[in-house]
C-alpha cells in the first residue's frame, strides 16, 4: 500500500521536475530570441 503511494509521489515529482526543465529551456530560448532581435540578427 505505502509502496504504491511512494510510486505516485515519485512520478509526480518527476513530472514537476520535467516541467521545470521545459520552462527553463523555454525561458532561455526566449531570452536568446530577444537578444537576437536586439542585435538585429
């Protein structure tokens, strides 16, 4: 029983971690785009 709850919890944490990584990549990409626009590339 407790093992099942642990599995759900780790899957949830993994999902949060992946979402955070995606957000970070998107934020970095948009920063680069802004920088490129600023430089007129």
